[in-house]
C-alpha cells in the first residue's frame, strides 16, 4: 500500500470519528457501583508517574472501517499534567501535532479533517487519559463490583477515574461520567519498559465507540 492510500485511509478513519462527534449518542455501558472499602489497596497505573517520551505503533479500529495503522509520538510530564503529542503516517508524515498544558490545547499542525473544531481537544483528552495518571491520593481504595483491587479519583469536571488490576495482571483505567456511565477504558499489558506497557489499548465508548491498539516501539525518561 503506497503512502497516499495509507494517508487517505487514516483521514477516512478520523473523518468518520469527527462526524460522529455530532451525530452519535452515548453507547450504553454498565454504571459504576460503590467500592467495598479497603484502605491498604495498592493503586495500579497504566503509565509512568515520571516524565517520559515514547513512540508507539497505533492500530485504529472503528467497526466496519476495519483497521489502519499510524505512529504516535508523545512527551508526557505527569507532575505538571502537560503533553506534547504527534500523529504520523508510518512513512513519517506528521498529520497532527498539539500541546496541552493546564487543560488548554494548542494545535501546532492539523491536516483536514483533523482540523475539525473540537477534534484536537478530544484527541488530546484521550492521550492524557492514557499517559497522565491521576494526580494526588485517591479518594477511595477497595474492591470494585468485579472483586478487583481498585482506586478512584474524583475529577473537577465531575467525572471519576478508577484504576484496577485485572486477574490476568493487566492494569486497567476507566473514566466514568457524572451519571456513572463508562466513557473510556485503557488497558496495559506487561512487560513494562521504563514504566510503559509493551502493549496497551484505549477504547472510547462515547460519543463514538472506537479502539486504538498501541505497541511500544521505544521509550525514554526525560528531564
């Protein structure tokens, strides 16, 4: 497949997503339930708490569209909740680049349709959910409705983040809306390199259901 056809496939994927931001309602998911409190529960993480940079191969999957691949580059500063991220074709063409700091997104490059209003903020929110762990101590520790050790953080926007260990050893983070509806889920599979999982997955349930599978290519700590 040549570079032009790959680029068109990536654009088609994001064109459908940006269209669905307007047309698609939330996908039903089981609402969250209260934890059985256990103060000694350890809190898992799907990404490092220290600053790092990383390159991932990304497979995008959105239902009938099938899969397409891209490269993702990210520099994350968890302690200051800052990000610099770029999306590239596998040939190295940058099709999207942005920075996020103090909750504000600055777009540095965005080829159509990735320049759609609201798209950059949505994509960077997804990147932040994967690569920026919750700040501060959790509001709750204990066992969730699945019997898994879990920790929960309440966010200023009324949403809630839960991290948990699955029985298979996979670390999981979930984002719930104000009504307890599951909005996003991130999974992290061992082994870990510099705190980053060898393989991870983001599933977004709302406003459109899609999956990003990420394979770590390289990672390093940064100052």
